[in-house]
């Protein structure tokens, strides 16, 4: 098998478009956002061309994340036999504050049992200058991702989500573990797996995430690891695209800093990567952010493994991210404006929804 870690968004899109152009049997795409902009149009047109050639095309996109995109955007693709599903529209009801947050946040692409992708990037030109993290895989693992996609696609319809227990089960492919998470206070399989991995860490823990709002058990696992001599580092954007999350996360930084955790802020623009590396031996590349909302309310997916070639490339990715980051200035954090501290307390009860 061949693996390629990609953190340049435009390069990532171009690679996917090249692979789509070479498809002979099928193209399956699941994504949170599919925008009606120049990049979304490029992908739609590429997929429509393949449908015209007789290639089987299936798309699953979240109704909330899709923005202005609707069935009419894909009219020609659908006319040619392509299938497009929009995951669960937000309804105004008594459960809006929980059910409305149950979004399909997964991002995978599978082509011809040969090539598969997983990572952080949506299909939109909005994030072209963001630092993403995606993995292109060439080989038999595509068969496992095909199974994952089809189970997801068949389980989602406009009225009900079925087979909940089935698609929360782990799937193994060689030395890789694929975890699908579903909205649940009980399951939260990805949070539990991350907590387990951090508790087992012997030398190092590296986390990259755009939104950093870890729950109590994750915070405790990170602080306990640091106290036993594990080097724990969290890299997040200095300014993400969610200002309220940036304000709320600041509440946790002092406590984590005091526990010896290294907190780094990526400076050039938004860091949108979702990465966990343990002891430079185990990695997780995922769609999930390191926050309450991803672990509790969203449909997420993660690839966990120990492939040396992927870990080598991730070392290079992390080193480049760190070179463009600065460490938390603790004194500056303590002197942050009083209005921000007030907002931290105001937002705290709503932390599960960010």
C-alpha cells in the first residue's frame, strides 16, 4: 500500500480530482460541506462527467454544512444516474439544542476499491488557505472504506437514521482501525479511545485541532500523562474561524499550562487539522475536533494505526506546524481582558454546543 499525507488544501483537491478523473467503476464521497463556489463546481462537474461515462457516483453531504447547495445543484448528475443524499435537515422542535447538532461531519472519498481518502478538508473554496490534514491511501484499505461509506449511505434517509449499533462497530483493515462515532452520551467511542491512548502514552502526546474544548476525562488524562513525565503538546490556531470557541477555550489554558502541557498557537491562518500522535508510534487522523460537540453530538470517523511511512510523514507535518507556531505566553494569558473572562463564564454552560 502507498500513503501520502497532505496538508496543502489546493494540492489535496487537485489530487482528488485527478483520482476522480481516472475512476472506472465508482466514486463515493461523504463530506460535511459541499459549497456552491468555484471549488464545489469543479468537483460537481468532475463527478457529473464520470456519471456520464457510466461510473457509479454516490454523494452523502450534510444538510447543515451544505450551505446553499441543494438537489438542483446536482440536477445533471442525478439525471445521469448519480445518487445524492442530504443528511438530516434541522427541524424546529423541542430537541433543537441537541438533535440540531447531530451533523454528519465525516469526510471520506473512495474510488474503485483502489484509492481512499480521509481527513479534515471539506469541498469548498472557503478554506483554501487553511492548514488541513488529509491522508491518501492506495491499496486494499479502500475496500474497508467502501464498506464504511455504503453502510453510512444506506443508513441515512430523509426521515430516520437506521442501524445505529451496526455502524458504531470498529472495522479493521490490516493494522488499521476505523472508528465511526455517532451522537451519544453513552458511546462516545472516539473520546474513549483517545482517553485510553493518552493514558497509555509513555513518552509523548501530540494533538492538533482547530477547536480545543476537551471534557473532564480527557483533560485529566492529559494532565496525568504530563505529571508522569510524558511530553504533551496541543497545537491549535491562534485565531480559528469560530471566535466564541477561541474565547471559551482560553478558560482551560491556565490549568493545562500549570500541569506542564505545552500549548502552541499556529499563526499564519486557520489550522484545521485533526490529529493525535502517541509516542511517535500510534496516530489518529480524523474528522473529529477535540471538543465536546464532535465527541458527543456528531457523526465522525477516525483512522488509527501505526504505519511507519505515515508516521514519518506526520513527523514532517508536525515539525512544519510547530515552526509556524508560538507557545502560550502565560503572563499575557493572565492579563487577558476582563470582558473575555466574563464571556468565558457566560459561554461555559453552552460548551457542549460549540
